[in-house]
């Protein structure tokens, strides 16, 4: 009966709009629980510290509407730790833990009539995810329970082999009567960028991708701006005071992905310049190359290296910031690098081996091994250390699909750290353990329903 009423409502909506009777309403939900044992996730634990154990949960309800020249998307989510709130109240224990929010709320308008089949020109407005290429610089950070989204506008031109997208965002803290200064410090224990940086005041990007038979090549130019500020000290307390104007940082480069026989090759190169969120002049770069070969129907294996520059030259920062991507996908599952946990400004070299094994139609296994080094020499006690190794990380993950709507994932990671990793100029952990562990079990339930008229 409910389905008939929904279909009748959609019929009425399309009829009153005077458009063809083609409309779809999709409803989706997600309950994703993740139980973690953290014995050094993010950073090694000091000796004597007790590992953490908790369960976090993402609860989402999403709706989508698709009709003539119009798409709408809405996703509400709640992210919290089991037991975070007292069981007899509906109020969080602290303001920073208020986790009920809108993850997405957007409308997409087709600027060309649907009779033009060979190409589309769409305008997407509102809160949305921006995911491009391998998600290294622009990604939805889906591993994080709260994930990542942007408030902005996206103009999309797409045809069979070519895509050109332009994005724009301009952030303000509230409706104001004067001025456009922006406090870019997010509430709670969260950072805006993958390098622990502040939220941008405004952002613009141009993305172009060309597809070909064996793969694709893309170009990205991204500019983000940050509010100028100065530090003021009064009565023994130092505060940040925002000034008029902004500084701009620019990131540009190429990404390519191609298949040669049974081997997939990918490479990327990006250069970053301008001024960063600390108002420091920047000249930095990222280089990456990887290969993955299908050995058999069940096994694939490969290797790669990532290089992100670091250090300083005079007053110029050489530290590359991977912007608004998904670092958990690249630099180890324990999130030691380019996440909320800082590791200095020395840059990173990541040599890695990766493997995938499809044990059955429902069970998949992965095993990755990383060797992490500093891209530059690190000063210890006033002298540059000859050792650049941060250590090694082993990541093991198993995925089991019960149904299309129910999946279970379990993982274990171990980090063999060096004294350089815990040095004052890197993670600054006194009396640190030399080994770190992290284990998790995640249950992902994601039903979806589609109603058509």
C-alpha cells in the first residue's frame, strides 16, 4: 500500500510539472559498527599506557530523487561511540560530541535538454562529496565514520571519453552583517585536511579527464584560500586574531592509469605553491608510481612508491599537503602519516608491496607491507640524523560478503617503529614502545530500495 501511495505522489509531481512521467525515488540506510583495539594506532604508545577498546557507529539515512532534468540527494548521519551518551537522555555529554548532522544535501540540474544524448552539462549545488581519480587529493574519506564533504557548487561537462568539472566553495561561519573573515578551526578533535591543517575559507578547482581504451589521464588545478591572521598575546594568553584578506595555495598536476596486458600501471605528479594555512610560502611536490599484476584468477600482487617532499629552504616550506583526500587508502591502515596525527614537516617516502587474494566468491584477503622513510634528514639534538627510517607496517584485511546488503570486514596492523619516529621533531613520544598494534572488526549493513513511476 505504501508503495502505491509513493508512486501516486510521484505521478502527481511529474504531471503538475508538465514533464514526461519518468521519476525515481531511492531510499537507503546504513548501519556500520566498528569495534577497535588500539594499541598504538595513529602514534606509538608510551610504555605503560593501556590500549584503547571501543565501538563506534555510523548510522545513515539517505534519499534520492531523479526526474526530468533534476536530481536531489539527501543523507543524514549520526556518528558516535557506544556509551558516549547516558542511556536516559537524548543529549550528548559534550558539545564537541554532537554527531547528528547532514552529510549530503544537494540538487543537480541538467542545463542541456535530455534529448542531447552525446553530452551532459549539469550544475550540482549544496553539500556534496568530491571524489576524483584515486581519491589521493580529493576524496570522501569514507573510512572515517563521519567521512568528508564540501559545501559548494560543481559544474560538470561529461561525454563518452571526456569529463571537465569545475568546483567552487566559499565558507562563512554564520550569516553576518559585515565582513567575510572566517574562523577556520573546526570544532572538536577534527582537522580539515589530510595533513592536520585548517579548513579553507574558499576553494576552486578545475578537473579534466580523458578516457581511452586501456585507461585514463587527468589534470587537476586546485586553489584554496585561507584567512590572514596574527597572534596576539595579552595577560599571558596567546590568541589568533583574524585580519582582512586571504592567502592562496595552488596545487596542480597529472594522474594516469592504464592497463597493459594483466598489469595495471598508475602514476601521479603534483606541484604545490603559494602560501599555506600558516601563511608560509610553499614550494612542494608529490610523486607516485605503482604497478599491480593479475597473477591468476584469484591472486594479484604489486609494488609502488610514494614521495612527498618536506623540510624547508630558507623561509619556504617544502612540505606537501595532500589536501582533502583519503590517506587511509595509501599511507598505511594505522594512519601514522597525513592524518590528524602529525609527524613533523620532513615529508615521506613510502615503499610498499601489496597483494589481493580472492579465496571465494564471498571472501577476499589483502596483505600490504610498507617501509616508511623521511624524505629529508631529521634534526636530533641539533644534528641531522643519518637514519631516515620511520619503520615498517604490515596490514592484513579480510572481507566477507554475507549478502549484497551485509558485509563483515576484519583487519590487523602492526607497526615496527624506530627511535626516529618518536623523536621530538617527528611524533615526540617519550619512552615509546617499539611495536604498535591495531585490530578491528567492522559490520556494514546497507539496504537500498528503489521506487519507479
